[in-house]
């Protein structure tokens, strides 16, 4: 792409659905984004437009430093005041959401949106395995699967799961407060289309899951 998007195009990209990348705008505006390789028109009705990987990079401010990418993958807390959904990755500094009922609605909506994104972007329309967006946002995708299934994330006041990056290019580490919770997280991830396996940290002896998105 030879030129930066216009201010109007950037506003459309920034306003795209944070999970599915679905865009809103006039036909002319959407067509212009398609021409620039920042969006694609889905071949099946209702023929909505979605961000391409290049469009997602623009939306997330790429290119980014490793530190910035790490911060995006491990947000400390959601930002309900901005209306932007963020998966809860867990951590001692993460605060509990102000409304459990409101958070539940957000999580269910985000999970349904992700299943729809799988249906639209997986070549065979399958919803039982992760899509390209999830492989590009491993920590957030795994955390959403866990929270949508009812697992509580770790907060400053309560134990729960934690999802973290790993040196492996397509794997996340999932920690839980005890063996039973870890096994339950493994079951959830497997049902969500991930391949989890229990591992042990050699230095601390801590058990955790190493989980990767299933491809077939």
C-alpha cells in the first residue's frame, strides 16, 4: 500500500468491530477500502465488508515494537468506558468489571461474533476451529474462549486463569489456581477448537497448559 488511509478511512477502520472487523459505511467508502487492500467483501449474503489483515494492522497501529505488541496481547483490564470490548487475560493487577451482568452480555456477544467470523472466514465455513483473526491474536482469543465458558480470570481479589504469550509462534500459556481448574480450562479450550497440553515449568514446577489453535 503506497499511501496512508485518509482521515475518513481511518475513522471507519477505527470504528470496525473489535472482534470480527466488520465495517460500516457507504458503498463507495467500503469499495475504496477494498481497492486499497484494507477490506474485503464477503461472498455470501448479506455481503458485509470486513477488515483484511492489513486493515487490522492499521487499526492496531502496526508496525509496533515488541513491547507494544506485548501490551496489546496482555491488557491489564477492559475499558468499558470507551465501549471497546477487551478479553480478560487475568492477572493480579486486573480489576473486576463494575457489572457482572453487563460483562456477561459483552462476553456472550463477543463470542457469538467470533463464531460468526469463523463461519465467514474459514474456507469450509466451519465454526469448530479457530480462524485467522484468532491466530493473529492468540492471547485475546484464548482468553475470550475461557471467559465465555464461565471461567473466572485472576484479579487483584480472586484467583482464576491467566493467559500469557510464549516463545512459540502459535501457542499460549494458560495458568490456573489448581489442578482441577487447569483441567477444566483444557476441556474448554479443546471444545473451542484449541489443542491444549499440560506442561511443567522446569524451574518452579508450576503446571500450565500450552495451547495452540487447531488447524483441521
